């Protein structure tokens, strides 16, 4: 029995090829629909809708999917855009940059270096020495609050 017997022709997009990769069912369970849409489908949350755009807590922002360390709260600044914004990543290997040509505009997309989850975009109008502004989605992040000032 060959695939042709099922009416499948070579080059045809097989249904299971576009089905979620293994592990995505688990992600569907674990992430909210918004977190899933943003991290797995490259979506963008509405400005001022996320939980971190205005957060001032100290700590480490990790990937919501794989918990890789992405941004330190010390690099966070109020960009006024309604998305959490950072001047730099903790480690350039943890945040990978890609050219994004969606909507006919060339932008730099930031993805998690650990699991390839979509995080947001990087612009060149940041206030830090690098001039970069990492414009992230709250839905892609989880804040691991600093514990060093707790009494031991
Ligand atoms: Zn990740």
C-alpha cells in the first residue's frame, strides 16, 4: 500500500505535517490560549493587556515555555508602548534574532534560544548603550522574582 492509494500525491502537504509538533499538546494544556498564540504562532498581545508591561519587581524574566533565562529586571524600562521592554538580553545565546518580513516590513524577531518560542521584536530606538529595544510580549515571559533579599 502506498500513499498514492490514499489520493496523496508527491509534494502534497500531508495533514500530519502541519499538525502540531510533538509536545504541543502538552503546551496547549499548560499555556493559556494567549500564551500559546503568541509563543507558538508568532502572535502579538494587545498593548497594555499583558501582565508585565508595567511590572517593576526585581527578578529574572524567563521563557514561559522552557524557563530559559531571557531578561534581567534591571534591563527593563518603561517604553510607554504597553509591552515589557528591555535594553538587553541576559545572554545573547538565550535570545535569538531573526529577520521577519511579515506584513511587508522587515523587522527583527526575537525568539527563545532554548525552545524557539516567539518573544517579540527588537527595535533600534532603545535608551541603553546598545540602542536596542527588546519589545516583548508578557505572554511569552514569566517573572522569577528575586529571592536574594529574603531573610535566610
Ligand atoms: Zn523557551
